[in-house]
């Protein structure tokens, strides 16, 4: 049991023997790595070595890409309905804002009128 813990700790250390910090890749970085494999036919092992990632991480990214491929190809229709939905929401919010502005204007008008009637400066 102790041996497996030591092996686990060694696996988390870099070539210099220091513990590696967890890195995060942006979506753009992941896309570029996957693009180089798919489009430029670069080997997975070469990419993993260059970016110091495990092949399992690379294949996880690739699986995520493949799972979402259909939604990417349907973006035109999805975007149109989403845009229409957002436009309706914006319109409704603008109407609510205009109504509130009108209420504030009426109250302000009444306040000024009352101040004049009471003779306050």
C-alpha cells in the first residue's frame, strides 16, 4: 500500500522532481491541440509530450468535441431560436423599464407640486 502511494506521488511530480501544479487549458488551447491532431495529422503522443498532458486527457477532450459536434453543426437554427428568445426578453424588460420610468416621473411630478403647495424651497 505504501509503495502505491509513493508511485502516485512520483507520478504527480515533474521531471525536475518538484510537484506539478494543476494546469488548466482554455477552450482555445484545447481546440488548437485537437485541430493539430485532426487537421495536421500530428501524433497524439507528440502533442501530449509537447503540452505535458496525459493521453487520457487528450482523448477526453476529443470525446467532448465529438459529443458536441451535432450542436456545432446546428448552430444556425439553434442560434436563431435563441436570438429570438433573447430579443423577446429584452423587449419585455425594456417595456418594464419604461413603465417604471413613467411611475418615477409621475411621483417626482407630484412631489414637486406638493413642495410648491407647501411653500418649501
